[in-house]
């Protein structure tokens, strides 16, 4: 009997994973749904396509998403759909059914089912948000042949693994206008992300209009901030996409901008506070020993909090080194009086006061993981960003969940570190940690973080996308959906879908290159961007001192992106060639060498300026190396002299050029070793 049961169980799982793998070869859904089966149907997309919304109330959310769905579908297919708005006719070709309007909380249901038959498409959901998640899936199922466009026939049952699937955008270091935020919200919704964490204040700017404290926009910004009307507009826009907005006001550290406006709240007497122009961790800190600080924050939060209907309110709390606290005698006395032994204890005292203020405003305090101390009330939400800390047995995420806190993970999803998509995709928020049901429930989910020290509206999309689409899959899909090659295949399609939504990650490369070359032919430069990546993990801006907020971010490194396409393809081709020296594998490598040899001829035709001239050694050394290796590949041998020459060239090419690295050098070395006698 046991054997029969195990055969059935094995058979069942075998079937599920088999069908999943098979279908993810065929379809390019991202995030991959929880359950999907293929039917032998196809739904033809023609001008007669209509949508009927069968909801409890006519909701703005489903209505708007349906209208956008029709526009996006028409744009994608070129079909002149007759009915550009949802119809009242119950016999419509697409029927959307849902029971209730979501109030957008961490408890809200986002599940849906989608069924595509020859003549009818049905989306069923508990809430309107579930319904719009289903519409996004449907758009990813558009396919075509010579005769026309159609939806693939499938049946899907889907729901998220985590209730909190976020993207944080820092608008303090570099302000991002409303249009940038809105296009990124559209992109977030397209991959089913549901939390926009808006990092609104930092040393470099306070980006929200305050009518009570007008110096916050007069002094604490460079004139770039959101009016309260703009904030309401963005929050409404996000809500219509089923996205919650969690604001962050970073205190008591990261407070240079606030203190430039209101120095009397600072911890160091006589200090010349000013809005910070560099990146890094700075000393200006609010004074936790003064009642006026709490009065200021209570008044400010009372004014600002109602703009954000979400229950969660992020107070930052990160990277306060307490240097100015140590230098202030009154603060030292305050610590003694309140039995606060360390600055950490003092910050917890400050946080507890804030927690009470926020509670009165109906808000739950959230903060970066520095706020996790023994006396922090478990009503606080811990945002884990530093991973495993000294003295802790496990990451702050797990530690916090085990101690009774709700918690969200960002460690592993710092997309501003410009690392590869697979690096982030392979980070599972929970991994193999064994948790009780309650502990698991307290792990709300995770967020990718887009810190903006090195990005402007011109480049931010290329630092967020397409990698965040793969991260969104990690947050939504089953943990077992983890085949990197398959993800890469699907991401290649999704990256163009993001472009359809107005995301500029692909097209702005050309814009920057035209600027670099002063409007000359950009082909040679573009070829170089396809094998170079910006320096990673903050090494582009060591110590935060090379780039100021107003430095140019229109350089070669800004045109380059993580996951450089040709580099990925070349590195793969080297691995294939070394495993099997077939003619076909050899031809692939030779095609790359020819590309780089010819590219240098094109490069030489550019009338150089200092921005392009720095790239000359990269272009010429690469061409020289390519011609030697090409000859070596064809003849099957390399003289000792040429071997040494190539090694020397690789060593030169390994050094950063124009804040980028050539990401094919380690594979070039592997190829070279192949010739070692
Ligand atoms: C952080 O990255 N300082 C939260």
C-alpha cells in the first residue's frame, strides 16, 4: 500500500514539475504561475474582442486596467478593436468575475484563475486586484503567426507566495519626477509587484511638500519635490494598479537635509548643516533628547501621514553612527537619566516615541534592521537589509520573525549594486529555514531596492529593469521555479514588454551614446556597451566621493548595464567550445572576434572627444587580441609569443575603463589556457 501511495505521489509531482518545465519552454510568463495546463484551444484576437466586467461594484481599478488592457493589446497587435472600453454586454469574449473590492492590505487576496477557450476567456477572482493580476497574465499570452494574433489556450490557477512584493525607489539622492514613478508603477504591476516603497527623504533632499514646515522644500531640496497633490495622484495611480505605497521618512540619521532647514533639531551645537551633495553615511542626526524634535516629527507626520492611506510607515532608522550624540553633553546626560547605556538604546527610546506618535495616526512603524533591539516592541516591522549580523545566529529576517516581528527582506535584492540577474534570482527569501506557521506568516515578503546615488531619470529604468522582473518572480512564484536558463529565456521576451509600457531601459542606451559621441554614429560604442558593465558593488563611487548629486550621469558607464548581452553570449560560447570543439562552436567564437575586429575600424572613424577617447585602448586592445585568437582558433595553435601577447592584453583589459569592466576577460583567459603547451 505504502509503495502504491508513493508511486501515486511521485507520479503526481513528476507530472506537475514535468508539465511546468515543458510549458515554461513554450510560454514566456513572468512571474511563472502556480498552476498551468495547456488546452488545445486558441483564442483569435480580432476587432470583435470585448470585455465584460461582472463585479460586485463597478470599480475604478478593474475598469481602468481593462481600458489599459485594450489599449496595450491594440498597440501590440495592430488590431483595430471596435470596442475600446468594457462593454455592458454579458456575452463579451472576455469575462471578468470578482466578488469584492480589495482594501489593499497585507491580508488582501490577489488570487485568480484564467481560462482561455476558443471563443471565451474567463478570469475569476475573489477581489478586483486578483482580476487585474489575471489581465496581466493574459497579456503575456499573446502570440502570433502569419495569419494573425491569438491568445494561447491555457488554464491557470495563480496566487502569490508572499503578500509583500516590493520595489523601493530612492528619490532623495536623485529626484525622480512623477512620470518616472508612474511608468515604473505600470511596470511593477505588469510583473505583479504590489508595494511601492517610496524613500522620500535623506541627506540629499526632503522631497515632500510640507505646508507646516515650508523650509523643508525651500531649503532642504534643490527645488525638486512632490507637491501634496502629486503625492495623492501617485498614491491613487498605484492603488488602481493594486499597488500599496509605503512612504519612508528616514530619521534620526540621514537627516542632513532636514537639519539644513531646521538646524535647531540637530545634535551638534553650532554645526553648519547643509544639504549633502556626496554619497555615504554622514553625521547630522536629529536630537533625541529634545522635546521639540518629537513635537516637530509629530506635527510633520500628522500633516503628511494622511497622504498615504497604507497602514505601514517606514521611519528608516539605518546607519546612525551616533557621532554627534557622543559629542553632545546634554545627550550624554539624557542617556544617563533614562538609563540608556548605548546609542542603540537611545535610538530605541527615540523609535518607541515615534511608534506611539504613529500609532495615534493609525500607522505601524517599520524600519531598517538597525531598529531591532531587545526593547523594540514587536508591533514594529523589521526591514532586513544587512543579512547576518554579528552575534546573531541567522539573518535579521529570520531572527526578527522568530522573535515575533513582522519582517521584510531586501538583503540580496540591492539592485543598485548592478550585479547579474541570476545573482538576485538565486536568493530565496526563506531558503531551507524551518519555520513555524506563525513565523512564516510574519515574513511578509521582500523588496528590491533602487538607491539613487548613481542614477537619474535617464538611467534609472535600466538599473531597475529587466532584473526586477526576475526578482518579482522570486517573490510571487513557487520556490521550485528556479531554472536560471529558463528564466533568462523568458526575461528576453519580458524585457520588450516592459518597453511597451514606456520603460526606457533599452532605448536610453542610444540616447546616452549619442550624447557621448556628440551625435556621431554610435554603432562602435554600442558594441562596446554590450560587453562592458558598470563597476559593481559601489566601486564606481568609492567612498561616495567621486560623484556628487549633480555630476554628469551621461557617460559610457551609464550607457552600460548589468547582464551585458554579448558578454553573456560570448561567455556561454567559450564554455560550449571548451566542452566540444565542434566547427559550429568554433564558428560562434570567430563571429565574435570578427565583430570586435571590425568594430575597431568603425571606432577609429569617430571624431574623438575626451569621453570617447578613453575607450580607445579598450577598442584597440580588444581588436588586436581578437585577431590573434581568431588565427589561433583557425590554425588550432598559438605561438609562445602570441600566447604571451594575448595574456598581456587580457591583463590590460582587466583593469576598469571609464568606470566599467570588460566582463569577458575571465572566459578569454580560459580560452587562452586551452593553447598552453
Ligand atoms: C540602507 O541600505 N542603508 C538601508
